[in-house]
């Protein structure tokens, strides 16, 4: 769960990480009058994406009138597709230098990783590319709950050697870095990133976290009641973390089923013309993983490795008809798949619901002239007789929308063979245009 900057800064302050003075949040220009403002102040757009500065989402105001004008401007803004509904107001600080600092977990080894650079404030990926030496990185094995003293010294010295003026603030810098690490550990965070951690001209408070990216681990939220309480988050609610999802993933999330795009940046992906891209609607998660493997396996064996599965999906146990329909709609609205391969292995879930959902999706799309692609698959298991009946009846009633629907009913063919038939059909359609 990704936190908004104002929430993250509440946690920072709680864990002893200094920030610019927080003046409050507003959702309307009139609300500015309710805050005890001081000037100059910063107005910051609260959206769960980075790069707000470049997008015009960070502004400075020298008096109330200016704050009103800028708040009005910001509240009308949309940043990377997300409308700005809340603004954070905080004290503007005099920045002498910008540090990048983050703590995260290495996804392969689960070791903690501390990353820092004196070339902060800007896009850190760019720094990593152009000046790799400007980045200091340390793995912390054995999951220490506190930052070891020698590491704190090492990172402080590194930064002090890179930025003039930092030598006078070494003690505060060291304390802040240790506090950031401890905060990461105590909150079960996945990522704590401060870009920039700033050096100010204020000798009383020379080191402040001017920005805050904070991602909590969803799997640990159950034991983070105090953290959620501190930010006023309703523990029954769950935040939809849009920042790291593709448009298709967030659509699936809203419809309550797990879905993962397997190709990076699917909406701008350049397909290779000779390859067949396959969308998958399996039953459960296990079948979902199997389907990905088997499509690749059959593709490698019989089709020269020219088959690309595009997604993982899971219907969840006992999905309602409308959810099954939505699973097919999602893939047919998706720009990548040339066809859908589906497998309903009815256990908890019923074949009857599955086929009704599938038929409904195809009929709806046909009636409204939406994109349709071949669907090929198999269904076996629970409620197969009534599913077969419903399927036969539907084909007689409305043959046109179902003309490119090919479902093996029953287990006379193993799934590997069904997939092979499906891919052969998919390539044929691709070459002959049906
Ligand atoms: P981001 O663009 O979404 O990462 O938003 P940030 O909170 O990092 O703000 C972008 C930039 O605005 C920072 O890198 C700073 O250079 C600048 N900035 C933010 N707060 C202040 C402030 O209090 N004073 C000054 N002078 N600049 C600020
Ligand atoms: Mn930033």
C-alpha cells in the first residue's frame, strides 16, 4: 500500500525523521482559511505518482493571496492521469543540497538495501545510468532491526565527501539516516524513499525530508494497526495502489480478481508480427500458472517459439457470471492478445457459470460492435451437463456471436492437446484473417 506524502510525513515525524513543518491539507481553496499558514509555503499535489515537480504539481507561495491562486491552479490539475484532489501545505525551506536516500528489500535475497546519492532531487534512475559512481549502495544481511553504527558512519562520510556544507551537519545526517532505517523496519515497509532529503541553511534543522515515498507491505498490515491509526487510515478499507499497476491490472482489481500483465508496458508494447499473442482465462491460480507454462511449452515444441502468453489471471473460487464475463471483456479490450485460451476445471466453481459468463461477454460485444477475438479452450468438472446444455442452446439461439468460440466439453482431450489445437487455430486465423 502506497502512502500519500502527507501520510508518510506523519510517520516520519513519529519515527524521528525531521520534515519541513507540516501546515495541513486542503481539498478546496476555501479550506486554506482554516489552516494556520506561515509564508513562504509549498503547495504540493497529493497523487500517488512521482515526478510531480516536473508536471507542475509543486508550487511555492509567498502570501495568502498567492497560495489561493496556486491552490486553485493545482486543484484543477491532472498528473499522469490522476486528478489532484488534495494539496499538502508545508513550510518552504531554503535548500542548499539534495540527497537521495532509500531503504528497500532485495526481492531475490530479502536482504535490506540502503541506497543513497548526493545527486538527489532528480530522477535517480538517470543518475544510475549516467554516473553510477555517484550512488552508494549497501546490503544489510541478517535483517538488522537497527542500522549498524559502522554502516551509519560509512554512509554519512560518503555523503559528506560529496556535498559541500554537509560536514557541519554530519551528526544530524547520521541520526536521520538511522531513523529512516528504523522506521522502515518498524513499519514493515517495502520501500521508504526520500528524494530529496535536503540540506538547509537553518543550522537548527539542517537535514529535512522534503519528499516522501512510502510503501507498506500489504501482507504485514494486519500487525501495523498503530501505523494505520497514525495516518488515520480505516483498517477495513484497502487502498488501491494505482502507481504500480497497468491499466488492465487496476481494471481487474476493481472487479475483484487477480490479474497480472506479463509484458512490460502493455499499452505501448510493439508486437512482433510473426508471433501469436495469447490471452489466458484459466480457472484458478494454479491453472493460471500452468497455462502460462504450457502455452510457452507447446509454442516452443510445435510453433518455433513464436507464442507469447500475455497475462496471468485467476477467477477466484465460485466467481459470479458477471465476473467471468468481465474476465473475457478485459482481454478483448486489451491491445495485445490475438486470441484467448481458456480452461475451466470446475471444482468449487461451476462450468455452468463459466459458460454463461463467456457467452454473455461474446453476445454483449457482438451487439455493441466491440473487438472480438477467437476463444479456444476446454471445460470439465462441476455442473458439466447443464453447462453443455446451455452451450448447445446458446449456439442455436445466437450462432453469430459464438462463431469463433471453440470449447471442448469434457475431458476427452488433455489440456496440452487442446492448447496445441488452439494455437494452430490461432496461427491459421492470423495468417488467413479467419
Ligand atoms: P516530486 O517531483 O514528485 O518528486 O516532488 P518533490 O516533493 O520531490 O518536489 C520536487 C522538487 O521541488 C524538489 O526536488 C525540490 O527541488 C523542490 N522543493 C520541494 N520542496 C521545496 C521547498 O520547501 N523549498 C524549495 N526551495 N524547493 C522545494
Ligand atoms: Mn521527489
